[in-house]
C-alpha cells in the first residue's frame, strides 16, 4: 500500500514544482496563471497529505509538522483567492486552530532541541523548528487579524495569497533540491543550482509582494473578486497608457 502512495507523492511533487514555478512567473490574474495555480493547489495538497501519511508510517514527526504546515498554507491561500472580498467562515477558525497548534509544537521542539544534550530533536537541530515555527506564528497573527476584521480585501488579500503560495513552494523546493541533492547531477550540486532553485520561490515572493504593494495597477486588480471585472480594469489601464 505504501508503494502506490509513494508514487503519488513523487508525481504530485513533480507536478507541484513545475506548475508552481509556472504560476509564479505568469501574469497574476491571467487565465494561464489561474490554470497553473489550480494544478499547483491540487498537486501540493496531494503532496503534503501523502507526505504526512508516509512520515507517520516512518515515525518522522519533523516531516509530519512540515507537511501539515505546507497543506495549511496552500489550503488557506486557495481559500483567500476563491473567496469574495471580506467575510470569514468556520473553516477559517479551524485553520487558525491548526496553525496555532503547529506554532506551539514547533516552538516547543525548538526549545527541546536547543536544550538537548545532542542538540537534536527527532533528528533535527533547533533552527529548522524555529524557522518553521516563526512562519506558523506569522500565519497565526495573520489569521487572527483577518478574523477580527471580519475578512480582508484588496492588496492585503492578494498579499496573503501570494506569500502563502510562494512559501509552500519554497518548502517543497527545499525538500526536493536541498534534502535530496544526491538524486541530481553533480554539476547542479557543484554550481549552486540546487540552492538557487530552492530559494527561488522566496525571491519571487519578495518580488511580487513589492510589486503588489507599490504598484497601483496591481493594487486595483487585487481589490477585485471576479475575473470579468479584472479584465475590464486591465483593458482600461492598457487603453490609458496608449
């Protein structure tokens, strides 16, 4: 039973990686971006869910935490993109409980690894737990703010979608390119290509967040919920620049 699941995990990882980078480079709001994004969401949800199950079977708590955080980031990013401006639901409260639990466990593991005689917890040093725990804390703060406000819209909505998708892609990329360097050709290891591919999602995240925050065009597009209205705004902006 584990072999078919492992095959699904590998296929989902490959599709998630390819579609994720395609979606990150395509024009946001375009039809091609939407199609690549859908493939990415399905692939990443399958990847993280199968990864959590395999990690449980192999007694790897660290991978369980990483897979659960990835699933949460992709799911909440997808909900942010699909939902109309404003409004929250019971699923958002459930997601908050999940990420709050993840943050607590990650920070606990950080402390236990740092104070352990071996400096390890579940075979990992303190810094991976601290890093992912900080991301979980950041996501928790974002969820609380959204729920208190009764929803988000405009630039904040688009930024929430972008950083969660890109960070999920970073977790997947680093799990493939850094954690499994031995499966790639020697020249990719020696030239730093694997490190570049691993951190490329974070560079793309910073680029798009800056563009979203400081470009009026993207601010206008991010405030809209319906593709038809986005196309109208694009047409008007294009006509105004001619």
